[in-house]
C-alpha cells in the first residue's frame, strides 16, 4: 500500500482524494439509474483520462474503471444465463425435452439469482473499500483489480505526483492539511527568515 501526501488534482483544483473518491461513488450512483447503469464505468475512465498529475487519482480512477467493467461483464453473463434457463423452464412443457429439465432449469435460475445478489454485494464492498482508501490518501489495491491496475499503469507515463518515497511527493500547490483544514505553507525566499511572519 502506498500513501500520498495531500495535494490537489488538475481537475478544477479539487483535493485529489475527493476526485479519487468520486471515481467510485459516481459509478455507484449512476449504476442505480436505468439504462445509464450500463455506462457507469465511463465516469472513472473519463477521470483517469482527464487527470494528468495525481498518481492517487489515476490509480483509483483506473481501478474503479476495471471494477465497473468486470461487474458489467459478470452481471451481463449471469443475466443472459438466467434468461436462457428461465426460458427453458417455462417452455419445457411445450418442447420435446425430458421431464426433469424444467425443475432443473428453475433450480439453476434460482442459483443464478443468488449468484447475482452475491456479485452485487461484493461490488458494493469493493466500492466502499476503494472509496475509504482514496479518502485516506492511500493507494490500496482491491483483490486482482489492484494488480491489473498497477500492471497497466506501469506502462503509462508516470504521474507528476507520486506516493511518499517516490521522489514525486509534492505538487506546485503548497498546501498542508492539519485536522482536515488546508492552510498555506510559508516558504522563505533567499535571505528571508525561515519562520513565518507573525500576524
């Protein structure tokens, strides 16, 4: 797990952790809307493409993008299998199929509904974990997705602001966060006292 110093995103100069959190939360909210739910993964992808400096935002946006795509693919596969299974069960009396196939199809459909529910719960847990990690300025990997994210981002150009110890910790905006409240840091010029002026 990598940790970042507080910095700002290039997107409207918002705090980078808030933009990283938005990658997950926007995807979750849009996922609740009919029709648009199938395009919810576009939000983190657009955030990833728009962010040029913050490694925190780029990591979480891409990880959220992969999470959204994986959820849509698995959910779609379960949906298609469920429709086929339910259709077989419903139309088996009219088809020349063995008698045991109808109850078996209904049981299979019920199992798919349970799997779909489990998939939704896992998706929600991953969104919460990613959001909390982003809020804490951490680059915490979700199972499998974090590995893929790191692998893919290792081939992309590095972000200007990286995690602590990377040599790319700071950004032009000299903000320090103490107790969640940003304050301007006094940086002395040559020949000036290193202590900030008293007011």
